[in-house]
C-alpha cells in the first residue's frame, strides 16, 4: 500500500540433482580436487580432499601427503561440516570436504602431486572389543589413497606496470592519513592497508608514484595477518612517511597494480584521492626530525662501555626475582597447552567428541564397580555403566 514500507524476502536458490542408484559402485573413496589444471606463479590454488561415501564415517585422519617441492602450502580452516549428495557414474554418494589447502606455486613448470592417504574410521557392528562386552560395536579403519594431481604453472606476462608490487589474485586497498593540513616542515604518516588472496610473501610495499611534489621515504611494514574466511584472504599494512616539497593545495593520488588470474590482465586502480592543504614552512629539511619529536621517538645515545648486568642489579640476582620469572614461564606454558588443547577439541568431529566423553564415563564406572567386587554397589555401578 502507498505510504507503507514493503519488506521483500531474498530469493532462495535450490540445487536439484538427479537421483542416482544406491547399489553398486564403491562403498567409499576420497578424491583430491583442484579447480583448474593451469595456474600462474604465486596464484592461490585451492586443493580439496573430498569424501564420497555410502556408509557412515565416524572419523578421518591424514596419514601421508606428497612432497610439495616448490609449492608454498597453507592449511585452510573449515567451519562448515555439512554433507551433500552427488551422483558419480550413476551412483549416489554423500560427500564432505575433509581437508582443504591453499597452494602457492613459486616457480613455473609442470607439477605432479602423488595421492594423499586418508585413514577412515567406519562403524563395524559385527566386531566386538576384546576388553569389554559393553561396547556393541567399534570402528574399523580403512586407508584410502586419492588420485594423483597434475597441473601447469606459467609465469606472469610481460611487461608489468610500474606500480606492480607482487599482488596476484583479487585485492582491495585503503589508505588513511594522520592529517590533511600541514606545512613543508611536517611529515605526513600514510597507512596503506591491502587485502587479497594471493601469496602474502610476494606482496611488497607498493610504489605510490606521488610525483615531484612529495618526498616519500621507504615504507615500513606494520603487520600481516590471515583472515579466517572462505577466500583465505590476508591483510597487510604499510606505513609511508611523506614530506611535501611545496606549499598550496595538493592531491595524493597513489596507484596500486595487481595481476588478476581470471582475466589474465594487470589491474591498476587509484587507491583514493586525498586533498592536502600545505603551508610554507621555515625550517627546511627538518620535517622528518619534527615528525619523530611529535611521535615521541627518541634515539638512545650510543653506549661506549659495557656493564655486566649481574653486577649492576642485586634484585635480578635475588631468589624472589628468579622465582617470579619461573612462575611467569610456567603460566605461559600452561596457557600455551590450554590453547593447543582448545584448538584440537574445536577441530574434532562432534560425534567423535561425544563418543570419547561417553567412553571415559563408562570406564570410570567400571573401575568403581571393580573396587566394590560382588556387592549391591557393584551392580549399581555396572547398571549405570550400561
């Protein structure tokens, strides 16, 4: 109606696959899959280990993997463990991604990766544990080898743009300055942040090409971090110190170039346009020193003599100092152990976690029952264990 806000729902996409037969074919197998058999040097190549099965798989482990050689490898974290249905050669399978890796080839040429070996844990109702009749079933294991992979890596095309700094993939870039009004005595701090999905080690600080109006000092890399997303992006930040050489209204129009594998072309974009109001200063050549003073950066004088710390501090030699230092070390190791255990629990299959928890409870009950021997308490604990 007129004058009323109308809420529209988003379109829902449903993929319908042809139903296959459930009989015949292999019971389960694992495939190593990549999207394309051709890549550029430094391009991210996603490798997936995909399970195809007609039975329930309780757990899986990577037993062995090929030698990657001139390929830099990073594990991709996956939080969706949902399965889907696929039809292979007329047979319907339930599929799930077991492992995913990001490969970054460092040199051009032909690459061949031998198959991975995955160990699958499958419930076996016919087998019984030898140490207890309370478990009606157990997991039988099966080692499954994937197919081999072959792909070609080609070098980047020439010529490369002047502003190209090693980015391969898809990128977004932003910049932020600490001021827009300054004088020729001042130094401007410009932070450039780049997000992309290529090889983070190949990306260097971009050459901003700001022209003759500015003096740009060598960039300082502030940080590099990985994003936990499906694209396996990284974020890299650089800081530039820029000194204007003349007064007036000036513009910063830096460029950034990267190579886009999908189009096979170099993409050059303007980062941003930053307007500056620059006044004429008085102390020529003092801009960098003034910037350091404003940031409270002071250099300590050169030490001409060395003094043994053990002779200069009684506290550092006391037992209390060493005890506190040792306590901090133990706390750090404890936190590190907790973090690793938390990471391992988070990556564990939920069904396996429930199984291990139940097994621990049953074992505790059986130990208490054994302590009571033949009594009423023995039968109570036995019943609770069952």
